[in-house]
């Protein structure tokens, strides 16, 4: 469970099939159940653990409470590259947990209940 683990949907399905010997027809059912139970989120053709999102959101709230921040600030907080930082910020924007104001973002008070 490390920050930045986001796996494209097809790679996720292949991993389940090969590593865990899950039959192809069962994979979509399993992933759908995990999404419904708020264990994983499907966004931009990527499955991501909700526990990772929760930890990243907590870090973001601690670091940027009541202040504006840029993508580079968030990238540095995660210790990941710009592409990954932007992925998470766009997801948080969509969920209403951040708001974008030109090149800056602010953390909102919106909370999500995740697995």
C-alpha cells in the first residue's frame, strides 16, 4: 500500500488472472464488488485503493490546511512525479475535495467515507 500505486484497468485484470488464477469472467464481478464496497475507485481507466486515497487526502489536509498550493507542492509532498500528482489532484477536484483556482488549489472541507 504505497503512495502512487495506480494500475491501468487492463493490467489489473491481467494481474488477477495470472497471479491469483482468477477466471476472466469473474474479474469484472470482483472489481465491481470492490468498487461498490468503496475498497477501490475506478477513475480514468485506473483502479486505485481507497485506503491510499484516504492517506493521501489526510496528508494533503495536514500540509495545506487553509492555504493555496500548486501541483509542484503536492508532487513534493507525495515524492512522486508530476503526472501522478496531477492524476490525484484531478481526481480530488472531481470528488470536490480540492478546488482549482487557476494554477492553485485549495483543500475543501468535503470528506469522503472510504474503505
